[in-house]
């Protein structure tokens, strides 16, 4: 992969850089390209604007590795409020995505699972899908086990899987018979090569092969749902060719992209009849998330530097 990926992912874990970056106006200005703001109101306003362009949304409240029960409880209350407000907006097709470490996984797995269950239960009552985000490999096993357990509360519950991990093919095979909802991403954490593929071309090939498996006849018969989450235009074109050749209806899967990235492609796909969903991230704990976005697309560093220049 590119030479900047490693340093950017290391920067995401630096408390000192976190403090410095969040004080810099030019950094906050650059971040605003990729997130609408820090509040739920701003996230919902963005989702409404996307709705008016024929696009659906996933809302995620930024934060991870919460260390106490009170802070985790505040996150639960935030998501319960978000779900209620989503349902009050006419015609808004928006889902939510949660991180187990934000719900207290580092306190105890049962704390995170109980908190997630409250969100999933409320979402089921309101007819809204919840996604469980995948984090670093330290949490992969517990995240999948929690997903399988929580899915009993709502079979629509989804999980993100990372194509760059060597283990993901086996994880897909385990979840496929359940008819699971899977949001496939490339992966954006710093991992050793024995756990994650270091070369972009290998990750791309893994991603495409996994999409093919999740869209094949056996997976469709099992009721698998796949959200194809990538901004890679070449991969998107390959997926479009694949579904056309296999006769997969456009309403049996969806594309997903991040807010502020490939906006023209998002609208183009929606106009072509593909279900297209935009991940809207918001909140004050944006620094690690933003550095991982830069690691995925280092060309965005030019945008940051331009914002740093006077005039």
C-alpha cells in the first residue's frame, strides 16, 4: 500500500497529535469536508439533504474505547434519541452504526452487549437497521460473537467485515448460513501483515471475491444482504458488471460511501437505480476517524495542506 498509510494510521493513535490537531482551525476546516458537524442535528440535516438527492444514510456518532459505564450510558441515550428522531422525519431512510468499544467493551463485554441490545431493541420497534462496526483485530472475535448473540433480537442487525483481513473469508462462510446483513469494507486500522494484507491489489482482489461470494445464488437463497462499501470506481464498475452478468436485481444489495467522498458517483449510482447509502459521521471525537480516512485516501492530504495556507 502507499507509503503514507502507516504513518497516518500511527498518527491516529497519538494522544499528542489528537490534542494538537483539534486546536488547529485549518484541520477542523479540512475535516468539515468529510463530516457535516459535531451534533445530531447536523447529522440529521445532512441526511435530509441526501434524501432529497435520492440517497439513503447511515448515521454514526464518533467515539471509541470508552472507559467507564457513565460515558457508555450517555452514548446509548444518544443513539436512542437519534433513532426516535430519524423516525419522525418523513421519508428519511437512515440507519445507525455503533461501535462496541464506545458502548463499554473495554469495561466488560457484557456491558457493551447489554447496551447494544437496548439500541437494537429500540431500532427493531422503529423498523430501523443497526450496524455493528468492526474495529481493530483485538476486537474481531468478540464483535462477531456479540453480533451473533444480538441478532436474535433483530435478524436485520448488520455487521461490518474488513476485506483486508486474512480471516474474513472464513468469517463470511460462518455468517452466510445465517442470512446475515454484511457491510463489506476494505479496512482502515493498522494491523501486522500476518493479520491483514499489506498490498492494495491484494485487498482489492479480496474485496471483489468476497462481494462475489455474498452475491452468489447460495448467499441470496440464504437471505444474505450485502452493502458494498467502497469509493474505488474500478471496483464499483466490476461489481456492476458482476451483478449484471449474474442477473442480481438492483434491490438485492446496495453501495455505500462516506459523506463528502465521490459525491458525484453517489448521485450517479442512485440515478441509475442502484440503492446507495452514505455514511454520515459526526461528533467531537473525530481525530482517529479522520486520520484513518486520510490513510485510505492520502490524496486528501493535499486538501488539508491547501486549507493550511493563508489567503
